[in-house]
C-alpha cells in the first residue's frame, strides 16, 4: 500500500488539458470596456447614477444614454457601424458650416450639425440636401431676412412659421423663434416634408417652398409651366456637397441634376 501511495504521489493521475490559443478577444474587449468606463468615471462621476434609468426604455433609451455619457458612446461606436456613419455625416455637416459665416458661435454650430442630421433623418431626408437648401436660401447666415420677409437659416415666412410652430408644439415668440437656429431647422424641415407629401414631386415641392404653395398650385391649375431654376440650384449645390464633402465648390449653374431627397 505504501509503495502504491508513493507511486501515486510521484506520478499523480492527470488529464491532458489543451492549451488555449487565439482567445485574446475577451481580454481586448475587457480592456476597451475598462477604458470606456474609466473615461466615464473620470468626467461624469457625479452623474453616473443617472445612466440606469435609460436602459428599461429599450433601444431608444440606450441611444439616449450613449449620447449623454461619453464613455458609453465611445464603446458603442466601436461596435455599431450605423452610429459610426452618423458621426461621420455630422462631422461633414459641421465642416461645411465652419466654412461659412453663419453668425453663430462654434459650440452652436456643433450642436446645429447634430440637429440638421437628426431632423433630416427623422423626416427621411438626406441631411446634405437640407444643407443645400440652407445654402441657397440664406447662405448659412442665421440672421438673414429676405425682401419678402422670410427669416432665418431656412428662410421661413413668419405666418408660415407660426402655423408650423403650432403643429409641432413650439412656443411662438415671433423673431425670437425664427432666429433660433435649432427651431428654424426643425420648422423648415417639417414644412418641406409637408410640401413633399402634398405635391408628390421634389421639383414642384422645392418650387413651392421658394415661391409659396398657393402660387405653385395656381400655375398647375392653369396648366402653366412651374419654374425650374430654384430646383436646379438646389440640386447643383447638393451634388457639390456630396462630391466635394466640404461644400467648397460653387453651384454649377445651367445643369440639371435629378436628385432623391429621401434616404
């Protein structure tokens, strides 16, 4: 018995355990999560307890959480191509805004780039098309006023804006509302979407945006030609923004560009 015990002690029974290879991904993932949480704790510790209420709301709640807390946003960006595309588009919008004299502070332009993206995509429109419309209507000047009295980035007539504000539940304060760049974009994109639904044709809808829907409907009823030059200017500017990714090229006057306003 003693000899058997010694043999077992010297040669204990064992199984061959294969070595793990190529299993570094979990460690990389943990490292990334650690970095993200460190970033969050470093800069957002006083508000960290505010994260948890977002998650019971589902996907939208998670989206709100990652927008509010940089650490989670950094982590989410690494694994969400859609959010990566969104951030890239917002950066392109901001780059275009930065190249123009808007009359707005840098931080306002940064927020405005996000608002343009959000309002455009919410209404199933291309954000760069909205940029093209702003470029032609106001040359990106927030305080722009036309000869007819249209105001702001998207050049909305006050009586039209008041009606839209009521539809959207926006408190109407006259010029104060119209010259608020975020509200102006929100109302302008909504108005364009309504015209697209009414006329079912991007070219006619854009002309109605510029000339007024009543005037355009009158032309159609009289079977007269609807002007095309405004649509052509918007289309040319839109294509320049898409191709140059910076909006540096001037509109190509005289050329026609078929465009799809939706995304």
